[in-house]
C-alpha cells in the first residue's frame, strides 16, 4: 500500500470516570450523579487524549486487546456483582457490544494467542473461567476450576492453558481445544500469576506466601524446580530471548537464569513493587513501586538499578510501546498517567486520564486510514519539566525500601494487594455506600 503512513499506537487506560467526581465516585448523593467509568485513549505520538469511551456502571478491572488491534475488551464489575465485558471498536472508539458474564467478580481478561477466544478469570467463590467467542461476542461453555483462579497463561502454540488458583495452591492444566482441565499441579502457597517462557517449554509461578517460584516442565507438567526468591513474589517477566526471569518481590527483584533455574542476582528496589515490564529489546526492566511513587529501571546486562523515575501516587498499570521508546504508567491515586521516555528515563508528559486509572494496554501500530480517533484531539497532557532521572546506588535503593515499611508489613499477606486487592477493597466501599 504505497503512500499509506503508519500511525503511532494508542494507549487505552481504564479509569473510574470524570474528574468532577473525584472523592465522590462511590457516593450516589453527589449532585445526583453516579460516575461513569471510561477508557481514555492516548495518542502516543502526541500524548494527547483523542477519545474517552464511556462504560456502564461498575469498576473496570481487566483490559485486553486482540492481536490485530481492532478490539479492546474491558472486564468490569457492577454494583450487583455482575461482570460486564465491554467491547470497544478501536477504529471508532465506541462500545459496540456488551457481554454479560452474569454473577461474578472478575480478576482479569486475556486473549489466546490466535485471538479467537477471550478468557475472563474471577475472584471469590466463582468456580469457572468464562470464555467468549470474539467473532460473535457470545459466551461459550465455561471452564470449571476452583474458586479464586486469578490468572491464566497460554503456551505459544495456544494448545495448553495454565491457570493459577490461589486458594488451593494449584495450577490447572487445560486443553485449549476442549476447554477441559486435564491435570492439576501442586505448587507453593498462594500462586497469584502464571507465565510461560517464549519457547513454551517452562511455566514460572510466583508463590506469594511461600517466597518461592515454582517451575513446571510443559512436556510432563511436573514441577522440576522450586526457586527461593524474595518476600511476597507476585509478578514475573521474561527477557525476549527467554534466558532470564525477573521476579517482582516486596522490595527486591530476583533474577532467575532459566537454564539452571537459580537466582543469579537480587536487585534492591522500592517498597511493595507491583507491575513489571521489560523493553522489547530486553535491555531494561521497568518496575512500579506502589508506595514510593516511582518506577525503578534495571539494566538487564548488569542487573543493577540505573534510574528511579518519580511518577504519581500508586503506580498500578505499566505498558511499553512496541518500539520500546515510551513507557506508560497509570497512577491510580494521582489520577493521571506518566509517560516515560526510555532514551533518557525521564517523564516527558503527565496525562489526565480520569479518576483512579489502573489499567493500560497499547494497541499496535495501524494504518493511518484506521486512525479516526486521532482527530479532534483533547489536549490535556501537561509537560513535566521538573522530573529528573536519579542514578541510584544500592544504599539509596535500600533507603527507598524502608521508607514505607509499616504500610508494607500490614498488607504483604494479601495476594495482589497493589492492583487487585486495592480494587477489591475500594469496590467493597463503593458497593456499601451505594446500598
């Protein structure tokens, strides 16, 4: 297609609604208004918001984009404990379908590698994983598992699904063709996430209350190693070559060599580190520090901290653009999104995305004729000129780690406190006030 330019990708950020309701998003008596959650669409070329897509009543908990970048799916919990999945058309930035999952409280939403199925995991007493056919946006037969199955991951060929259940310390192995559980694997205490290596040969499971990572061989579905790591491991990310695993603990990052399944480095970072992403070229790790209002940057060659980037309060969601040039950080309590330039590791813009933004995904590059959302831009991104990169020594990182120790100790027994736990707690307050 000669002459067709390629537009920059867009960041889709879930939030609780308009700024006029800040502090009152759970109060039905606030001027008779009930907040309408929305998804803010940010043009990554300009860092301007080009659209706000309103959702219905509820709390957006999970967001996922299909492989083609044409649809964004948002799982939201309503006042009546009903999960609604909103389907956003990225060409028009409108909700074109709503899928009612019925009584449930979602914990996440995920596409399979082919983009032919959407899976919604759930918290509490729900004993199934909902499956949506995105071709028709209708519910298929659910996958029967145990309650509180928080997270799933696929082998690269899409044939097997691994699901982590934090209540019974089990990983379910599911045949993706039939959506039936074929085996159970016992792991450590409170597995919160499950991640498959890029080559599909191993599964890594952080066990929150055991301070270990279980390693499963996908050929046999047996645990082949249990790796001791730091306190309260909960998030895992691989380098693109699959040679290293970075495990986000309470105030450290453990680096595991996948060839030997041993920890080769322990990196001190900020207190209660939450989301973790790795740049596409595998050179840097970006880690949100929940209580330190910062993002730690780790050099993967030296496994040392090279920068601490000040961002907003409660950084919860982090996403990196496909070209690796920018990182978007959703700061829930600050009601904004920090944009980090990865060349300098400084914040170059702060975008007012809406109250309590928690989730962010990047929609892949698209042809310019699909970029209707880039017109009539709402320019509410502000340049942040006071943010500077801080070179850190180990002692400086240790000081960060102790700065909120009391808060951390109160919450580190709860799996997923930073994002999932915080949303659960606030959702409970909101429900109580509304009733």
